C-alpha cells in the first residue's frame, strides 16, 4: 500500500503563514530546492486544496519559471509528471494536465487510492491535510522547519486533535532549515484540557485554528513550498 505523506514548510513556532497570510521567511535555497525536487520525484500523486494548487500550477502554466535555471526545470518536470487531485467546491476547472477535480474529500476514496497506487502520495495544504489526519489516512509528516518565529498565523498541523509521532529521520541544511520526517503513532479526536492550576507563570494560550512574481506565491513565498 502506498503511503500518504503530508509535506509542508513551517516556521520555528509551527506556522505555515503569519497572521497577515504572508510566508516570506521561506527564502529559496538551492540545497533545499534540490532535496524537495528529489522528494517530488519519488511520489506519483499530489493531493491539493484549491489555494495551494493555484499557487503550484504555475510550474506548468508559466514556462518562464522552468527557463530560469536547470534546478527549476527539474522541479517543473517532476511536478508535471505527477498526477494531481484538487479538492474544491468553488474552482470551476483545473488548468493543468493529469489533474482531476473533486468537490469533496472522501476518506474512503483516498484509502482506495493508497491501496492501488504504485508510488507514494502527498497531501498539501493545511486544511486538506487536517481532514486526512483526522481520518487516520496520513502515514508520514515531513516538515521543513525554517529558522524564523512569526508569533501566530495558520498552524501547519491541525488543532483540536492530539497526535503523537515517532521520529524517522532528520536532515540539516546549511541555511538552518531542518527536514523532519515523522510517523503518527497514536491519535485522539479530543484535545486534552490544559491544567492551569499548577502553572507558576502566565496561563498558556492555544493557537486558533496567486503568485506575485516569478517563482513566488503570496507574501513572496517560493512556489516550491508545497508538493
């Protein structure tokens, strides 16, 4: 059975974008870029929500991206070779080849896809990944942790669900990014209530739950940030 892998960039404090929706701390780095391209080559199907799909589609619709360098051409070729499934209730049509559009996320269909796929599958986008994790479908989480704390925003992992993980592997890059590969080992659908009666300091607070230029998404984010 193929694995379903959640791949994302996160800040040091666990967010994929800050409170303004920006993610400009994900600066392009050739070492990270090459690693990401090799990861992309190893999977056969990419599951996307609408927003991330529209960000990533430029790797097929904008030929100028691939023309910028050999590294970018390699990534574009790998992205175009994969099958894509986009989940959206509002997207009228897809703009790329080898791409299907689904109106709702059906865990049974994804489970069947895992059972029949010959290569692993990635899920991209925090909202879609949260649905897959709550359904118990995610077999690995691969986080690219960037050395910046943004203080709040959209969490990279779902809120309201406790999940324990086992560390499978780690890789440190020269720019300070760390790639962490985890396997979920236990799940709970109820977040445990925090005890505050014995906390000696301030009470803890739980966090709430189209490209701008060549190779960049909103907030200047490199569009290699999601598989």
